[in-house]
């Protein structure tokens, strides 16, 4: 992936941040990205109680990832190029069940991702 000058931050999403309506609500635009995987994690779900997040996503349960005992296990998703302002918007969107960490992706890229806090 070649980084665009204005979008220097990589964000990996395996969940609702891939949804176009969620992107427009949080970033004011539809994101472009490419498929990728994060290794060493497995997917679960968390109940969302924040009414604003539920209204934006339309869902009461969102995917969440936790480290897997199997380093070969992967979680599919999309890696997006975003701005620092958009990263702050993503931080504001994610509820306290999540924390943002940098992970190496199967492609060799390093991106921010939200995992279980």
C-alpha cells in the first residue's frame, strides 16, 4: 500500500468501521482501503450500551478481538488510510471496552486497531 500524503495513518478494521454509514458519520467521508488480516487474534462480540454508537452502527453487539493462543489464527478486515483527525474521531467512536494498539498485519503493514481493553 502506498501512503497518500494527506492520509499517513493506517487503521485496521474488522468490524463496524468498515460500514460506509459509520465512516460517513464519524469521518465525513467513505474510506478506501484494502483487505488484510491480523494474526494471533480471534474474534468475539461485545454488547454495546452507548446509544450514540448504537444509533450510528445500528447494532447492539459489535465484534471485538482478543489475543489467541494460536498464533496462526487470523482475523480478516480492511486497512484504511486516515488522517490524525480521523484517528481521534475513531477513538471517540469506540466505547471503553476497546483500546487502540499498533499491530503487524499479515501483509507486513503496521496499523492501529481496536482490541479488547
